[in-house]
C-alpha cells in the first residue's frame, strides 16, 4: 500500500509532504501536469477563438451594433455593411437541406438499425461512413459540373417549372447556380451525419424494450414506431441539430454552387449567398479595416449560432445515450 | 395468423421505404466514386504528379507542388494536433475528475463543431497577420487545431474501453500510475488509437476553407515553412471555378487523387478496427 500512494487526503502535513515527494520521484506529478496541460490547452484554444473573433470585430460592432444583423446593404466601397442577405441565405439553404435530409437520413437509420439483416446493415453502414468522409470540395466539384447542368437543362425546365412553376418559390429565371442547388448539395452532405448519429441513438435503446414489444405480437415496424422511436426521440432531434450546425457552417460546396449574389428573393431558383461563402470569397481581398472587421463579425455570428446549436445537440444526444457509452 | 394482415403490409411497406432510403444514400456514394473515377481517371497523367502548374493560357502541367504542399501542411498539423489530442485524451480517461472531464469533453465537442471557415479567419488573425505573410506554417496551425477534438475523443474512447482490471493489476505490482498507463493501458488500446488518428488525418486532408487565408496558394514550389504554399483542396477549388477547360480537367484529376487518398485511409483504418468497436466522429 505504501508504495502506491494514491492520494494524500487525510494524511498529516508531514505525511502529505512525504507522499508528494514520493510521487514526484516516481514521475507522477510530472505525468499529471503534462496531461492536464494538454487538456487545458483545449479550453485555451476555444477561448482564444472567441476572444479573437470578438476583439477583431470591434470596429464593425461599434459602428453598426445590432443593426448589422437586420440591414441588407453590403457595399464595401461605401463602407456600409449589413448581414441580412447572408443570414437569410444561410438559414434558407440549411432548412431546405434539412427538409430533404431528415426523411432520407432517418429512414436509412431505421433501416440500418432495426429492419435490415445484420450483414446487409453492416455493409451499408460501412459505405455510409465513407460517404461522410468525402471532402466538401469534391461535392462542390460535382455540384458545379454535374448537378448544375443537370438542373439547368433537365430537371428544372422539364419537371419543376411545368409542375410547380406557379408557386412563388419557383418563380423567375434559373441559371443553374441558386439557393435550390446549394440546398440540394448540402442535403446530400449532411445525410451521413444524420444516419450515423441517429443509428447510434436507436441502437442505444434497450433491447428488452424491443423484445417485449415483439413478444406481444407487434411487427418490426410497429415496434420501431411505438417503442424505439419514442425512446430515441431526443437523441434523434440532437442528431438533426448536429447536422443543422454542419449545414450552417459548410463553406466550399455552397460557395461553388449558390451564385454568390447578396439578395433576398422569395424564389429558391434565384442565386443567393451565405455567411460562410462571403467570408471565403471576400476575406482574402478585403481592403480596409472596417471591411475586414465586418467579415469577422459575420464569422462571430456564424460561430455563435453553430456553438449554441451544437451545444444543444450534444446535450440532447447525451440524455438519450446515458448508460450506453456517452 | 393472416399473412396479409394490415400489420404485415405496413411492415413490408416500411421495410421497402426505409430500405430505399438507405440504398439511395449508398447510391450517392457509388455515383460520386464512379463519376470521379471516370472523369478524374481519364484526366490523370504522370505529369500531374511531377510537374508544376502550367502558366495561365497554356495547357498541361501538373500539381506536384500542391501534393508536396498538402503533405507538408498535414505533417505540421499532425505534429500539433495529435500530441495535444492524444495526451488530452489520456487526461480525460485516466486522470480527470467527473466535473472537469465533462467541461473539457463538452468544450472539445463544441470545438469540433466550429465551422472550418471560422478557424481560417481566427488563424489569419493569430498567425498570418502578426507574421505579415501567408505560410505553410499558418495552414498547418489551422488544420492542427481542427485535428485536436477528434484525436482527444477517439483516444479517450479507446482508452476507456481497456478493462479496469488491467490497470489494477499494474498498480498492484507497485508500478507508478504513469508507467501503468504507458506500458499497459496505451498498448492495449493502440490499434484503436492509431486507426482513430488515421481517420483524423483523412478528415482534415480534404479541408479547404481553413487554408484559403492561411496557406493561400502558390503557382510554384514553396520552400521551408514560411512561404505561401499550394495545397490539393485549394487547387481543386481554384481550378474548378476558373474559366479554362484545361483547369477543369486538372481539377477532376486532383479531386480523384484526393478522394482516393481519403477513402483509402478510411477503409484501412476502419478495417483495422475490430468489429463493433465504437468509432467516435464529428
């Protein structure tokens, strides 16, 4: 026992000093300090990000204040900056992406965790994990050269315009690059996240719950619908939040297909702009402190929103995964 | 028992619908792969790996500088991200108290969710601006920060999976705790940790946004760590949005190379993991 001093709690001062000395000699204190420093540096880096964004956007914040978020003129030459078109574009593309990705992702997750035979499920899960690894610039590449021409020449004039053209969201000319295109690319990009997190949440639902339902004569689907999904609900919402945060912050693929035009149009077929895209396009060439500061303030807004959404997502997922590995 | 009761019909219908969702998702992957092999493979040539980009207006040339640039940036990012993440993961699994662990774990997850473009402008302010120029170093710092969270979480997960009895056996023999961690716990989790690290590298290898204002780009070779450098993802972006047909061809070739690399690392790492091992992800 004396050779393995675990804690000095309750020992006499002299005994504590001796114990400390022993641990020091054994390298314990040093090892602990190194490990704690590495862990603390994570907190430091996160704090640095916040401080840097906050202090570097001071100029723009003091000039525009909260009205930055509500005005829509973005004129670097005149020195007037309003974030509304970018916020609008970011929100609308993300919501559109979720509308497609939620049913697709949840359906897949249910199939993989509940309905499919184990071997098929394992193989498909493996492939979907790979889909999550495809770099966003590759999605952008396919977006520009495959999706944009396909939408412009086939899908929109052939199907969407004749069938839905009277709706205001599909009004106006279509050039291929648009909010609609960006939303489609985003939806494909976030599906793997919804699938893999939802699948884990579903698998964490206790086995006896399922067995009890099946033993009462319920079919697989009835078990999923009445037992598994209600139990996993918060975690699934968490996975959707996680995907939403991804979509809001996604940069490259969106920049390549959204058309980069700061405007607010009711039509999804019109070009738009997102926060991440305007930073990517203009930050490198931003001349003047105010211009740069305004772009950093956009970064601060994006950071704040994703931080809150991610924070909620993690809590929701933790509450359902409690007991399983958290 | 009625085979065609409403219950069974609904069950089979939902089996079909959810299955179609899964097949569609996998179909997208197969389409992406297939299209890149078709477009990229046909655009690829030996000169892609050996030559510098051709001057504007000329065709041909390659992306040798971007391949080396990406490798350098990733090397530096690994040198920054992996040690901090690895040791931080050890702290979480072996040393920390519950409340501290929760705070650090939560912060790590949030850091993981910070949009990559935001990391780019922060590193611009912290590294590029004070130094006065874009550099390989700044690009490495940006990707290094992005590597930390995944490295922490995967190290922690795999260490926690090591049975407590192994640690107790080591301590009972009189070894100090750090020695038990270094010689018993880490070796037991090594395969998982290495796989996790590979996945981490693969993830940042394709990152473009954080490099736009840090590594920038370069049409020529970049020597040392203090000059702007070309990287594959940024080259793909610039060439894809450029106006020249030959650039597009090269963008496809580069996309093919990048995707092949990323997926190869992924497949190797995931196959190395034993079945049923939990793989932490973003």
